[in-house]
């Protein structure tokens, strides 16, 4: 049977909340370093929006349009052809990207097959994405915790904000609908009721905001390698399930998991959001690169 253990991340009592804050403070320095290293491995220049406008980075040449100021003509490029061309630059105006990182109890799960607990991977990925976006001029904030900013110390600011709210984590984001031009990235295991996930997504996207859902999964949750006498514990309630032949539940479990994720994926697609699954036995940089490509695709 695969070994699994739980790291408490969302206790209810005040003493437990203080213990969680202390534990998070102990882990944060290492998570911050890992986040910055992950961001650095993916970072490749300015995070341009690949759309014409004000900026310093060259994007493309286009034909000169009658009535434009002649000062805009690129005479060197025009000399190669019988037409006049204008040099366009990328639009690098800052956007706002809202992050939400699930820190509820189920995110504390980690098996012997994983590199780190789901909560640690979610924090590394979220903070690395914030660093990457802020370096590109984007303003980043945590839903319900901070105002958006493009500060150079964005990683430390967001980490401290989450530490200050340790013990008060919710399974799904709250808040009002986001403005149409805003984007959001929600990072969670999304093991909540699919209807609740749909409702939260509908509320945030009600005014046309775009974004991405990132499902963090432990490899054991994907494979269900349990057999024989096994006890399953619900970290969000006192419920426990003891079974004599765990392997008999595998097929039904995998079907239910697939149906659950398919419903969430459909909810995301229906609102023009992207959705990806990231396993904790894979490098965080893989998910970060996918996220960057998806967000840049939305900006084109």
C-alpha cells in the first residue's frame, strides 16, 4: 500500500492556527527561494503583450498608412522595398492578475511518491508566477488579501500576507466579480464539490474576466495504489472509512475523479478560462511555463 501522510494546513482552533502560522513561517524562506529559482528558470526577457502600442521592444513592421506622421517611417526598412514601413513596438502596459492559492486542509496531503506536499507546490508555483509577472510589468495581487502591485519584492509581500492569514484559509475564493480586463489564476486541488467550484468561477468571471485553473494533484490521488485493509480519513471532517479490500474501489474512484475534473474543465472552457493538472512528482517549472504561455495567449 502506498504510504501517505497529512500536513495540517487549515485547523479550526486558535492554538492550531498559531501552530500553522509558525509552521508556515518556518517553511516560507525555503519556499520563497524555490519560487524565485523556478521563475528564473522560465524567465526569458520582458513579459510583452504582443500587441501594438507604446513600449520599447520591437514587434513588427507594417505598411505606412496615408495621413500618419512621416516621422514614424522606418527609412532603413523602407529602402529595401518600394513601400514605406512603420516600426511597431509591443504594448507593455501593466495588467492586473489576481492569484488565489488554496491553503485548506486537503492541500496538506503528501505521499511518498511526491516531491513535496500539495500546499508547498501550490505556494512555490503561485509565488513564482507572481515574480515572473511582476518582472514583466504586470500588477499582481492575492484575492481577498492584498492589493495588486508590481513591486520588485512581490514574492516576499505575498508570502507575508498569506502568513498573516494562516488558519483562515478557505477551500474556494470569495470576493466580487473581477473587471473584464483582469485575469485570475486559481491554484487548488479542486476537491471541493464541483458545483461549488462552478459557482465560484461563475462569480469571478461574471463580468468577462479571463484566467486559468491549476489543479495540484499528488500522484497517489491519480493512481489510487491502495490495497488490502486501508483506512481513509477526511481531513475536512471527522469522517473515516475502513475497507478490507481497497483495490476493489480503484476503478470506481478513477471514474469519479475523471467525471469531477471533466465537469470543472467544462466550467472553465465555458467561460474562456484554461485548465491544467499539475502533479507534485513533476517539476514546478513545467506548470509555470504552461501558465505563462496560456496567459500570453490571452493577451494577444
